[in-house]
C-alpha cells in the first residue's frame, strides 16, 4: 500500500471480526514499539500482550469507548469486541518517562499491526486500578494505555471538518467518519 493511503486508513477501529490475531503479529507490534525513537534513547516503556479469550473478556468492561458517541453507538457489542489488547506500561524504575515517547511507540505499534490488516484503538479512558490488578503489574510498573486490536468489521473515513466540529460520527453504514482540519488551517506557512 502506498504510504499516504496506509496512513489515511490506519485509523481508530472500534468493531472487530471475531477471529484471532496471530501471536506473531502481536509480538511484532510490540517489537515495532520497542525500537521506536525516544528521548535520549531512554526506553522506559514495557508491554503486556493480552490474547487469551478469558483475559480479553475480563479487560472488556474496564475500557471505555468513543466519548463522542452515545454508548449504544460507540461501544462494541458482544460479537464485535476486540480480540486482543496490548497494555502500554511505564517502568518507573527507569528515568526519563515521556508522553511523547509513548505516543511514538504506540504509533509504531499500531502501524505494525495495520501492516497486517489488524486495526486498533488507543485507549486512555480505562480503569487503571482494576486493570493493573488484572494484569498483575510488578512493583514500579504503571499502566499508561491499553491498545485494543482486531480485524476491523467497519471502515473509517476521513471527512472534511464543518464549523470546526472535531466530533467523529457514524454514517448510515455504521462506518466511522472522522473530521480532520484542512491543510490550509494547519500548515501555517512555508518559509
Ligand atoms: C491518547 C489517545 C487516547 C485515546 N483514548 C480513547 C479511548 O479511551 N476510547 C476510545 O474509544 N478511543 C480513544 N482514542 C481514539 C480517539 O478517539 C481517535 O484517535 C480520534 O477520534 C481520531 O480518530 P482517528 O484515530 O481515526 O484519527 C484515543 C486516542 C488517543 C490518541
């Protein structure tokens, strides 16, 4: 796939086919995050792959979907839920944590997954205490994000933004429509 087409389609996906993602793909996604650029090459992030159906089921009620939509539209129903998660963790025993590093790592992780057709949703709205307990985090390791993963069962389209409204919505086919600001608004100048 041409790189801009890859980036246009590497969107947030929130409904998924109920077939497993191969463990090698999930491991490769973590490997992509592992080698991402980070400030001073400090590498403070760790990961946990959640792929067993029992643990995936236990995670589902602890993540919150699509704040811009009413729950009946944004939350995946049984039969639509992600089939795997990757927990993105900060190892507090290592100095120099940076949110920018986390973003870059998750960008690489989700791109590596999308390279195999595996869609994702970065999730910051999560029950951290309950998930930390479920994941059995070691002392000094803090949960930052969950990444939901699976083969998407819907499409997601970039659409023109109207009146500065950033809210995404569903069209008649229940595909996501994601407004982005136009180039002329974001590219201030070329010097
Ligand atoms: C830091 C971050 C946290 C997010 N947390 C959630 C979340 O908790 N639940 C959710 O459904 N989507 C979450 N998202 C997905 C955003 O809603 C999504 O990226 C945004 O609507 C734009 O859609 P796009 O990724 O297709 O461009 C998060 C995205 C980012 C970058």
